[in-house]
């Protein structure tokens, strides 16, 4: 299996106002097996980033309304660590430096070689997938205030009582446990649990979390295991932080 097979399903957002460039990028990246979404303004891009999970954003700096650097800065302020590859106009070194300072991961100067772009994209996507790699969790997971049997789709709460959870609740529980101690973004949860293009409201996830707290927290108002981080996502911690 070549490394490129592993990134086949990666979803990329291309933010570019010049149609010829965005069409060329879409065509060539789709040929590489990536799923491509397009945005031609900064505000459109930000809206999409809020609603969907992307493995990488290719972000032009010179955009109408809002420049790419501001777009990047806004994304980072939302604690979103999606890899960002800047495209900058030729000769504007200050743009590139500013872009990297504001949280970009890499940049390319226009006009660029397609092959170089593809290599940089692949590198960033693979690096990100490695970071997002879940920790291995056994079929029966036990922690201080509960036991979860992922194979049997059942769990035992803080009092040892058996609780039935829905498939989606189980999937969310597993995802959070696989990222024990890490914040999992709302958009990542939506992509993994609900899949592309089917988006329940944030309330749905909140309700799941409330349910988990009821089952597994001694004091559901002061949770020590299931945390919601406002505007960012959710986090499971198996142990109480002292
Ligand atoms: Ca442009």
C-alpha cells in the first residue's frame, strides 16, 4: 500500500477566489483521491469550517472581503488545529511570514508546481492523521466510575447498573475514550459519528454528554470525566486532574 492510499478519504477545503486556480486544484486533487470543497471568500470558508471537518485547508492569502491571514487567525482563535497551507502571491515574503506567524503550517508561492503542491498536501494530511490517531481501547473498557462493553453495546454505570446506549451514543463514547485527555472538536465528532453531510444540531451531542454524566459522574454538575469546552468540543478524562 503506498502512502497515498491512506489519504484517499481526506477532505480538503480550497479557499481561492480565482476560478481558474480553484478549478485546477479541484480537478487535480480529486484525481489524487481527495474530497474537495471550494470557497471563494473568507467568510464562506469560515462558515464551512464551523460546520464540517477538514483534513487540510489550502488558503489563498489575497481574497476579497477578508484576507487569508485573517481567515487563518480566526480559525486558530476557535482552537481549530486543522493544517493550513497558504498560497501567496509571488514576492510577498512578508505575507508568508505573517501567515506562518498567524498559525499557518506551510506555504507555496504562486505560480507553483502542481507536483510540489501535491507533495506538501500529502505530507500535511498524513501528519495530521497521525496526530488524530485514536488510542487503542479494549472491547471492555473500565474506569473509576463505569464499565463499557463496546462489543455488547452495554455499559454499567457508577452504581454498577446496566444501561443501554444507542449505537450513536456508544460511538461517541468510544471516540472520546480513544482520545482520553484530548479535546475532540465538534466538527470531528460530527464527521466520524454522523458522516459527511448529515449534521444533527450541537444539542444532540450535548444531550449525549448529559446522559454520560448522569451515568458516570458522581456529581453531574461538577463533571470530572465528561467535559464540554465551549465553542471547541468535548473531552473525556479517565482520571480526575489533581
Ligand atoms: Ca486570490
